C-alpha cells in the first residue's frame, strides 16, 4: 500500500528502526529521529529488517530520512514515539515545540504511564496509546531482527490510525481497552528482567521449568498488586492473565506444546533489557518491577520478589559487565558465583 501520510519515528532504537523499516517497505514515507551511532550505521550499511518468519527488506540510506534534529517532526502527519520511558518527558517537549497541531502522536513504548506524560505536554494533539508485543534484536551494521510474533495493538480512534499504518507484513490492530492491554503486556514484560539476569536466549530460558516457576511467582505477586490498584489486565493471548502463572508451572513438554500455539520465538530472541545490560545502557526496570514495588507500597502490600529483581538489575547496571548469568535460585536468594 502507499500512504499520503508521512511518518516520523521519534527515538529510533531497535523497535523504532524495525517498525520504521517495515513501514517504509510497506509503502509509507518514513523518517527516523535517531542517535548519531544509529544514523552512522544506517548511512554506512543501509537499513535491513528481518524476522523469524523469513521477512527480509533492505533499504538504502537514501530511501529513509535520517536525522538527529527534531526539526524533522514538522513534516510528520504521524509521530511514533519509541524512546525509553525515562526519556518520554524530554521527547514530548521536543515534539510539542516542533510538530504540527494536526499531527497524531502514537506511543509504542513499554510501560503504562507514557501516554499521560505525552498528553500533558501536548494537550492540543491527538495522542494514542499502543503496544508492541514482539521483541527486536539489534544485530549490528543497520540490521534489526524481529524475534517473536504478534500484531501491534493501538488505541481506537475516529481516524482509524491503526488501519492507516498497517501493511501486509506489519499489522496494527485497533482495540478498545488499550489500558488493560498495556497492563497485560507489563505482566509479560516482567520476564524481561529475568531473561536479562539469566543471560540465556529467551526460548532456552522459558524451556526450563525453574525459570518459568520464578516468572509465575513474580506474575502472581504483580497480579495481587494490580488488583489492589483496581486494574483489570487484558491478555494478548487466548488465556486470561490470571491463568498464565498456572500454565508457566506446567511440565516442560506440556508447556512447550501450549506455548507454541500462542507465540513464536526465534532461537536468537533475548529481552531488550538483556541488550541494555550488554551495551551498558540503563534499563526500564523502574517502569516494570519498580512500578509493582511502588504500587505495593501504596496499598500496604509486600512485593519482595519484585524488589529483589530491581536490586539485582541495579547491581548489574552498576557493574557494567553485561548479564550476570544468574540461576533462578540466585535470583530468589542471591549468592554470588565463586
């Protein structure tokens, strides 16, 4: 398809480069606001987007506009925000200063509080919440690889922005309860930290029942806190969120059979938090387990497993040596390897 709209990705990291590359390959006009390192990679190598299903597109640097200058927002009809949650306020201010008043702003970020930050900074804009279910790996040299499955979910609006953005190979679906979807995604994203601490490929980690039981216990802790907050998470799988911990604790063979029918995982897939640790970047732990700890404190509840995981990720960030390669037992009651 070809769109008469222009799309700018604000903060083109792994997710932003993949989504931008797929949209451009699908016929949209796309620009990327990115850091110098990313711009240099794509200028030297072009932009390559692939997926575990066999999709592969190569774009030359001339086919997609690259800039580190937020002035490129002025040309955009739709701005996709893909920065980390800690950077939302800063990018919101830049968009507010540069974007046209009729530009639609779409948050494709992890976490649950980013849309409110964007709306506060841009009260005159249409700001939509979205949820990206899949994982993208930065393979280097301008190559970004989708390693898990799923359609992007977007808050429904009168302009049918989800339908406008969709291409045959990158589907956006409009949903009514996007807040519930975001909380459902947060529950799934609690495994990001566990995967980062394990150092294992995602599929290998989830193949081990000891890791899944830890994930299930973490999810149960979070579900109790979310319930106290009065939130009903919406699962993006056929199973309700409250049933997922039970599935995670099943024997390996049965779990593998059920999981295979719900999500596809590339053998190379790892969490974005693992990649953050490997690259020495700050993680989004405050917006995942950290949020669960904060809500627990608000309601007088305990969230010891969430608090332990926050502490372990903070230690790994400070050590700046990548994943610490812990076992599930060490995550529960850390004992440093000798």
